[in-house]
C-alpha cells in the first residue's frame, strides 16, 4: 500500500483521565506549577471557597488559561474557548472547565491589575532561581498597534475640515429644499429630509469629538481607543502604543514591562529603571539604552542614585573646528571659551526650551575675528545654547565611548530585541486585543511573563521548574 491511512471507525481505548494525557515533562505542567505558586492575595484576587453567591469559575484556572493561551499565541477569548474543547493540554490545565468566551473576556478585563502583578512575581521567582542578577539592565521600546483603526483618529484639523464640509452639505440640501418648496406648494420637504438628518447627526458627532479633543489636550483623539496615539513605525503610521521592556543582562529575562502613550522613548529611561528597581527590590548598577533615550534629566536622576547610564548621545551634527564641542565650558565662571580664546557669557534663557544662551560681550569681537566665516554667519556674533543639565552629557558620553561601554552597548541589541522578536514573531502579536492603557499594560505584562516562562524552561529545563513529586 502506498500510504498509511487513518481510520475513523476504529475503536479506540483512550486514557481514563485527563491526567494520563499529559506527560510528566510536558511544558504545560510548568505553567500549571507557576500559577499554583502565585500569591493571589498579593495579586488582589480573593480565593474563597466559602464565598456567597452563584459559583464562579476557579480564578486559578482562569489565570492558567490566560497565561498558557498567551504563551502559545492564543489570545482571543473565542479561540481560548475553542481550545478548551479541542486541545488536551488546555483541558488538563483547567481540569476540564469550559468557561465561555464572554466569561474569559470578562475575567481578563476585571483583573487587568492582577496581570501586571503576575510579571512581578515571575521576576521574583527568577531572582530566587538565580536567573536574574539585576545589576545591568537594558531598556528598549517598540510600537505595537492598538485595537483601533486610523479612520477613527481625529485631529483638530480633521474636525474643522469635516465640519466645514458638513456645513456646506447642509447648506446645499437646505437650498435644494427651498427650491422644491418654492416650486411646489403644500408640505415642507425640509423637516424630514433623510440626507439632512444624517448630515446634522454627523455634525453633532464631530462637534462632540472636537470638544473632547480640546479637553484632552492631545493632538489626536481616537474614538475607538482614546488612550492610543498615532505612532510612526517601520510599517507606516498606526494607532498604537509604545511598549517598553527592561531586560536583565544575565539571561535576557524581562524585569519590567510597560505601555506608554509617548510617541518616542525620550522620557522613559528613569521611569522604567525606577519601576524595574522596585520589582527587583534593589537599584541596578548600570542601565543601557539606545540614542532614543537621550534625555539629560533622566540621566541626571539615575546618576544621582548611583546608577551608571550608558546611552548613545543623539548628537547627529558632525564635529568640526567650530562646532559646539570645540567650545570649552567654564563651570566656575558659567561661560564658554571659544577656539580662539574669546569668552561667551550667559545672556538669557529661552522660555520655551529652557536653553541658556551664551554670546560674546560685543558683536565686534566676532565680526573682526579671522575665523568669523567658518564659525558664524550671524551679524550679531556666535551664540551657544546650553541645554538643561548639560553637565551630565560628557560623563555619559565618556562612559559610552569607553571600551567597556562599547562592549556593553554592542550587547544591548541582542539582549533587548530578543523578547520583542519572540513576542512579535513567535507569539504573532501584531496588535493588542484590549483597549485602553490599563488593558494594554495588562497584556504587555502577560506577554512578558510568557516570554520569561519560556526562557526559564530553556535555561533550566522543564524538570527544573516542576515541584518535587510528593513521596507521601
Ligand atoms: S567668531 Fe567669535 S566665537 Fe567664533 S571663533 Fe571668532 S571670536 Fe570666537
């Protein structure tokens, strides 16, 4: 016979219990053991077998379902429900429970805060197992699409444009109606004109959006998910969230996850490092990030705590004989000394940028300088802008340029991009399912937990994560 064929009518002897379907070293047992050891009281989920009211599905089983589902790229509540009927490992994990998709979705929505706590407990477990050191951390961010379309994003310009167009449309309909009314005596055609009603409904809707947009202070408001922002990614502009991860150097395990509304990473370094340190229960020694995290106040805040910052400066202008780096800053006198030895003293502070402006005492000094044309084309002479906390920049720059800093920075990419690659490629996460910042943060924490569990299995093996079998 050419092929081995299946036989649906063949009598089968299936194992008697679900336990017999799952091998002793099956990865699902790790997820089961992980959730069993979670402190649910700390997560804010009450486990009370004697509670009053209609019986609920076991919260432990529901958490297992979510963690295991996310770990295998099954996130939608309908797919999770289906898996409970068709996938033996899911059946085993929840003991054959069959919550429907509405129950699963409601549990996930009602326990968004708890999901963030699960990652913290996972990190503490990794520390106990000696898999997270917490000395050197890497921070990076990526854009992940929100569960919202761009068509529902409204800027002030778009509101004004649509309102103008709608007003013109209403005007045109009214004029047509007036013409009809003038030519036909009898009933007015104005009141119940369906096109007119639609246009007025649209106008009222856009006016309400414009009002909300104004109150929010945001440049763009998405009516499907008001927390998301327009973000530029490699695949174009989308309604998205900026997902931040802090990864430990030792084994690339995630220490902290977050989702923020900021369209860039600039202000996130101190914020993410502080949250990671709180989870670890101690301050890290070094934190490393790419040029997107170039932000003097964040650097200063961390350096003041004794944390060494290794970040590539975002200075894109090439160095030259009269670029700013060739002007020596004299901290004692609060002035700059130019390459030919002239002093540029403090003149004023830009109210908007808070940059301190330094100039020569008299424009004639620059006008008569032989280097004038190479240094400045301004008639009033050369100015230097000093950004707030600029004194921190040479410290961070020197550390980044040191041999040790270069080795660390080279390691950054593979360390911190590994989790993003796993989440986006292996788990297939192209967009969040939950809407709103709290929901997105919960999903990000769940995905980070799943990455950590998968990584722990790689590092110590399934057997190393399972509890010792009871000898009683
Ligand atoms: S142009 Fe002015 S600031 Fe520039 S080198 Fe000459 S004196 Fe110094």
